[in-house]
């Protein structure tokens, strides 16, 4: 598909799944994406051996199995969610929601950038420094299993994107509880 701009009205639309000859009052329109999105799309397409993205072509992204992708339409001021496996085709006024998640051990914010939210089941591992009641310091390696149980037909489905970094928040919350439990005991217990 391609993006076409009507020079008279300024209206931009996407044309796909058909052969199209530009009218005299139309031109190809270049869709600008943020640098992060360009890098994520390039990383995805480099696996398939494609060159740099043609900005006049419709932006496509294959949402992997058991994922979801949020696309925000700035003209309509509405978000839509695409469930993988599916092909996402961006309209002229749409942008991807980029996820910035915590990663590494111990967890650090903004390590993982992604266009698709994995729904699980999966696990995450964190290293937590705790201190006992008699001031002994311990390093604990904790692993958690997680899974999003989401009904794609629910009206509250957009809530899975309401927490910007679920990995970091979950690890901090559990680490806090572990620190609190360990602080009440001595090292010998």
C-alpha cells in the first residue's frame, strides 16, 4: 500500500490491495515515524533482509503470536488494539505505542523497547539486596512467572496498556515485600 495526499484538500489516505495511478491533483506522501519506531521496524525487517523503509509505503508490522499492539489515531483521538498473529497496517494519522520495559538483572528501567506486548506465560528474574534484623546483607535471585489473562472482547481491554512498565512495577512491589519479610528475621533463623 501507499500513502496518497490530495493537494487540493490536504487530505491524506492510504491505498492498499489494488493497483493505483495517482490523479493529477495527488502526490505520494511520506509518513514520518519516531526514531525508536524506525529502529524497531528496521530490526524486525533486517531479519527478512529488507533495505531501508520507503516512507511513502504503508507501514506494516507483523504482530507475533500471543501479543497485542496498541495503535493510537491522533485524528480520531482513539486507540485500537491488534491481537497477534496479525498484520498491522498504519493509517496516515496513526502511530505505534512503544513499550519501554525494565530489563537486566537487577532490573533497570527503559532497557527493553518493543512495539508488541507479550501476553505470557513467561517469567522474569530480579536480583534483590535484603538486610536482616541483625544487619546481615544478602543478595537474593528471585524469579516470577506471569501471564496476562485478557478477554479480547472485553470493553476494559485497553487497561493492559495503562501501566507503562509492568515488569519494573511488579519487581519493585515483590522486592519490597521480600525486604519487609526478611527485615523481621535474623540471619541465623
